[in-house]
C-alpha cells in the first residue's frame, strides 16, 4: 500500500499510542478500506480515560474508533456489490451468527455481535481496515466522507427516535446537547416533531442546538432539582412533552426525564451512566410512562444515507475540529475537554478534505 497503516492503539488506562500495524488481508466476504474520516466518540474517550465501558474491559491493546468512512481498495472473492474505488460508510456492528435476534431483524441485540472498538474487536482509527462487505454502504457522490462517518451517531438518533415513536406532531424533550443529543434533535425534526426543547449545562452547545432548529433551549443550573426542571420544561413548552430522549446518563437528568414526560408518554434512555441509578419509578408506574432503552442501532444506514443525499438532514455543522491521523493524541485531548461538538480525524494523507 502507498501509506503505512498507522493506527491509534489503546494499551491501558490513559495509555494511547500511535503504532504502525500490518495492512490486513480481506477474507472472501470482506472489503479492505482505506479509511478517510473517523469521528471521536465519547465511548472512545471513556475507554482511554478508564480502560473500560460497562462490561467491556480492555484486556489487550485495542485500536479505537467506530464512526468511519473510507474508500474500497480490495475486495474478497465472494463480494459482488462493491468494487475498488467505491466510497463507503461503515456500520460497525456486524452479527457473527444468524441467531434469533438476526432472524427477527434486531441483530444489534445479538450477544456475539462484532463491534468495532469494543474489546476484543479492533476499531477503525487506522489507515487501512478490513470489514464485512455487507456492512459497507456505498455513498452517493453528494454525500461527503465526513457525512459518511457521521452516519454512525446519526443512526443512534434514528434508532432512538424510532423506538420512542416520534412521529408527526410529537412534542419532544432532549436531555443533553452533545453530539448524540444534537443528532436526536435533527432526526426528531425530520420525523415530524412539532416542538423540541433541548437542555444542557453549556450555553455554547445550546447555541448550536438553536442553529440546528431546536424550538426551546434550557440552560440547566447545577443546583436545580429534577422536579423543578420538569416544571420549567412544562412552562416553556406549554405542556409536558410526549417523549423525552435522555442523552446524558446522569441520574438527575433521568429523574427529570421521568417527571417531565406526560402521562402515557415515553422516556427513551440513550445516555449511559452508573450501573445502579435511583429513579422515581412509582411516579412513572402510576402515570404509565414507558421507559425504553437502546443499544447501538439496526437497519438504519440506508435510511440515513437517503436522508443525507436528499438534503433532509444536514450533519455538516456538527464537525467542529479536524486533525490529521498523526495528531490523534492532540485530538483526543481536545475531545476530553468537551470543546466543540465533533472532532474528526483525517486518515488519508493525500486527501484531507471533508
């Protein structure tokens, strides 16, 4: 290959390194990709800082990254739908077997699923990466590599809004205006939500949310109680929202989500926090507020690509910073500080464009 396979490898808690690894050889049903753009996710930063996320614990060096797009440079013998030169977005979760979850269309729930950058499966923050060809989706000419990389977080928003039942006329509260909260905002608007309020501690993130179309922005003060915040949401929106999408994982925010949601409504849990959390379950039970969860996504890439190609969704404003792959450590430092929205790493030395 024309370029060395520089990779961003986590060796242990706080120990992130740039290494050169062999260029992988694709199997019969795989494609070898020259990676172009990779977004840094909060999960990547959490692994770097803590060496684990939930039940996933680092036990050996791991290549990070799972929000990725690239160009096909080689295909396996059984691959028919891709050819060298195709631009593709990568769906990072690939089922290893046709179990009951795959058969019912919920392959994201398969306990043996391959998932980029979750131990023990290496991720995409490298120059060359091989992946199941069936989970590489061709990008139209009108969709950039960066948009292709952002399909991964966008898919979280699509899956969450689908499971929450967002539809024409829905009123929606979104807790957290980080990248996932913002893609949930974009998707909820596209699915027909009539009013959306988004909350966050940081006014600069709320400013981005306003630019992306949030009808109301609520700056949360650290001393505000959940019931007080729920009342503020109701006052601002004129009624309790039908649906709350919780994107922070913080205990107080989950409590706020339950108190704020109208009776018979839905609280969609997207953010991940502590394993054990104290919640007002009696309040939710007596008001028939459904609490639902999501893990990753499924059957979302074609929808996301179609929405991006049509112009119905615009994720370009989410990219706030760009770094070449060689400056990955500096990029992770910036992401750790919570500056900007989405930090994008550019992995192709010869093409640093979006």
